[in-house]
């Protein structure tokens, strides 16, 4: 990604934040004017992206691949290797024989895939017959995930290349000001930053997808469409469960009314965290928020003009999770869970990034069903990062 495009994207996010802040202050006219500038910059960014793609020459992979937030150019050799690997991958899915030459292509592709992620370990452990999913199919899986309300888009995601490790985080402590120093005075010692290690150990999760022989006889495209939809939906449910389960371990705080909710933004959260916060709740909580009105009878949830279909509460985005996966607390008083804060600072999701697939016609029930079973594996771990970055509240519904 060129420096110019990177700077434009950063400016775009800043402008969107300004629009949301203006909406939170009920400065609608100013927000609309600023939004016109946002749309103009979005068009400029799109043209710049097209220009970059044109300059790369269109090698069949969109001109580049993303590594750690940067876009690197794809060589002709990379493009040819990607195409060859994709053909071998589809052969493996159909359980057709793979030659020794093709196995060397698999080894080279997996080596490059991991090295491109900054790692040195094999993508697949020794003795595992899985294949990593080709880049273009992985990209489509992530597109499906984004369309399925993937909560991992709101937390910090760390792509790792080892099964375990740690990250270092500066502890959030109250700092003392610099001391006043007389001319030619001696500088006193000051407080030093405190660091804590956040350890991770990615865990393997997976499932089996039976594929009929009729589908295997179909085109590569139809098989890929079927696989990507299934993996994408299962991955979202898995990650969302990891995130909501961790969130629910926080100490809850009763929120009796809207004043209590507002106090979370104004007092409970650090001002810097409050400005970058989101509101995550379930359908019951959203319904309660959506029914709240001010003294003039105006609903407090506002439309986000930067993203149609999304609502804002006091200028902060509202994210809705299904009651099925984030249920309300039932009892004498029904309560809906609501999480207010910056989830990207609260939680870190460690992921090996690669989805792995292996096919069999003999294992499990595949032989009895006369199907080919696909085993899908993903590796993740999830940890708290900064526990002061969000508040777990319980809205009184009745």
C-alpha cells in the first residue's frame, strides 16, 4: 500500500470520527457538511486504489497480498505458484492422486504462505495431511464472516505463527507529572512504565462437512462457494462465542435507566476510551435502547450517516448480537447484557490465520454415506488486554 493511500485512509477514519462526534453533540448541519467531505475523500481513495492496481499490472491476485497491514507486490512466480496450488487443492478435495511434483508445490506454497506472515514454522504440523486454504478462498471466507456480524472485527486480532507465546502490554497506571527543575538543577528520578505479559496458547477447533459426490462432480466454483459459506458461518459462530463467553466473565454493573448508561460514558470510562467506544448488546437490549426518547419525544438512537443501517447512541456505534448467542438474564427482573467501551483495547484474539482442510472418503461416516467428508480446522486463543477499556452492564428490562 502506497504511503499516499495509507495517509488518505487514516484521514478518512479521523473525518468519520469527527462526524460521529458532531452527531453526538446534535450538530446535524455541521455533520452533514463534514459528511460531504467524507464522500469526496472516499471517491479519491477508490481512484487511488484503482491506480495502484493498474500500476501493479494485474497478475491475477489483485496485484498484491496483505501482510501485517501492508500490501506487497505479487511477482509472476507468486501468481503462477498460487494458480498451481489452487488446482492441486481442488484435486485433494476430490481425493484424486497427488504426484510427488505436486507435493513439492504444496510444500513450497505453505512455506511461502507462512514466511509472508513473518513466521518460520511450517503452516501445518508434521504428520498432518491437511492443506492450508488458498489465499483467494481465505479472502472470500473472511468476506462471508464480515457479512455475518463477526464480532472479531471489533476486537484486536493478532496473527501469530507459533502455537504459544506472549505479548507485552504497558500497564495502565496513574502517571505523576514531570518535576519542576531549577536552572542547573539535578533531574530527579521519575516513575517508570510498568509492563505485563499477556500469554497465549492457540487451541485447535474444527468440524466435519459432508460433501455429496454429486457436488464433487460439479464445477470448482460451485464447490468453493459451498465450502466458503460453510466455513465462514461456522468461523463467525465460533469466534463470537469465544468473545461473548469472555465478556460475560466480567463483573456486571446494574444499569437501571438511561442516566446510568450515560454515566458509564462520562465517568466510568477514561475519556480517551469513551470517545472510541462502541455499544454491544443483544436484541432485547437494542429494543430497550431503541424505545428511549428525550423530553421532546425524539428517539435517542440516531442513524449513522457514515454507515447506513447502523445506529448511534450518544455518537457511539451500536452493535447488535442475536439473543441466541448473547441471551438476556431472566428472573424476577429480566436484564439484557450491554458492553460499553473500546473492545479493541479490551480483548485480543490470537489466531494462526490459516484455515486447514483435509478430505476423506473412508473415515468417519463417509464410507457409509458414500460422501467425501471435509475436516476443517482453525486455531485461536482469546485473552483480556486492558480490562479498564470497557464496562459490562445489565439493563433492567422490566
